[in-house]
């Protein structure tokens, strides 16, 4: 949704360094005092790297008035993706799983930035009575179907040599999933941080499988509508610079950064620090390696292809998407060449 008055109802407005986030979602206008700004909307769910990106955008736009970005804050990945697909957002910070889903459903998009990949922050938390993946046979596993958590569960079953028919997958949204695990209504849950550690601590459980065992499989990206990438490369450049600013802020003033992140998503600082152990934040130099060069693709396309093949095998999507056409390294190249 582009224009001076892009006012999606479900938008969290963050002001200043990080600003104010209220319980529930509030209306935030793209309008501002001074010269008119172009307004764009990004759909997102809660995740430390995506929240870091949001902080970077807000900090940059406090000093630079050429653009105004609003954030459609969703409680889960499905809602954020649906907002993007309905045209209520110009872009989204989600995983490559959601990017492939959107493209397979006919939404033309471009992946323009790799924000992070997980090294343990996605996984399965199981009750302590379940000692290994094989012990999941015949058990109830709660998961929100159609999300990256669903992918993680299926990869774990594959690793254990278990067929999907040998377990009972229970489709639950994020809140119901947590309650089901805490009240012993499921034996395990496919989930991600910070919820994974919280459930293990509060629900008598432990992490039985994590993305540490599938390196670079779960990549988190910024993807945009194809028309935006074509018609507004300047806003792509703006967001890429904001990500670079955010990483500099994270590295140079860590305490202030952690406080800002805590104010934004409500996660205690100690839990944030713990979650960082399972997240690899990708610099712009790392993005260059991930996107590759015109004559040689990087590992991002490899990760996308591996994800797509798995989604095809599992019947999550019905046909292949031309992924090479969905990867746009133009913004990264422009940043590194400046």
C-alpha cells in the first residue's frame, strides 16, 4: 500500500530511538510535519532481527525525512504474510519459507536483503520424558501449519527417519500452541525463540531439535513487491542503509540497543542475549557472499532451492517458482559500490 495516507489498521508506530509500543495494535499515520514524504508499509512478526531492522528504520527516518515507513505488526508469521499478499504492505520481513509461499501463490516479489539465519533459534521443544527425536513416534506435536516452524518439524522428522503419519501434528496458532504445551495437551511443539526457551523452562521440557542441525536452511529476509523494486530502488537503498545503521548501533552501543529492543518487543534483556546465541545477524559484506555475483550465485539461492525442494516433497507447494528471478542483489551492490 503506497501513498501519502497508507493507514493500515494494524500498524505499530514507533517513534524516536524505539518509541512506544502498546498492548494491541494502533493506527499510525505516515504523515509528518515538514516536506511531504513517500510512505511505505512493511509487514512483520516479532523476531529479534526484524525488530532490530525496525529500530534501524526508525532511527534513520528520525534524521532523514525523504521516506516514512509504517510497520504492520502481526503476532505470527501467517498474519504478516497474509497482509503482504492482500496488498496491505509493500514489503515483509519473514523467512524464505514465507517468500516461497507468497511467490507460489502468485504474488510477484523480490528478495532484496538477508537479515539473518538461525543457528539454533528455531526448533522443537519436547517434554522431558521424550529423550530423542525417535521418541516422538506416536506423539502429539503442536505446530502452526504453513509456517517455518512447520518446516522445522518436518525436517526433524526427516532426520529421525519418521514419516508424518507416525506422529500426530496438531495445528495451533502461537498462543494456543504455548498453552497446549504448558497444560500437557501436546508432547512437543515446533516453535522459535524466545518462546522456545520459555516453554522449555516453564513447561518441563527441553529442546530436542534445533536449526543448529540444519545450518543456513532458515534464512530471514526482506522481500518486497516486484513493482516496488522496479519503480522505487531508492526506498530499497533506504532500507538497506537502515539495516547497516542498525547493525552499527547494535555493535557500538549495545546496552542502549538492548534497551530499545526490550521496549519494542517486551522480551527481557537476559532472554534477548540468550536468543542471540542462535541467530547470525548478516552484515552487508555477508549479504554480498549470500547474494553472490552476476556470474556466480551465493548461498542464499542454494538455501532457497533446498527449501523449495523440501516444500514440494512435502506437498506444501504444488509447483516450482523461478527463484533466480526472485533474488534481487541490486540494492546490495549499490550500497557496496558507493
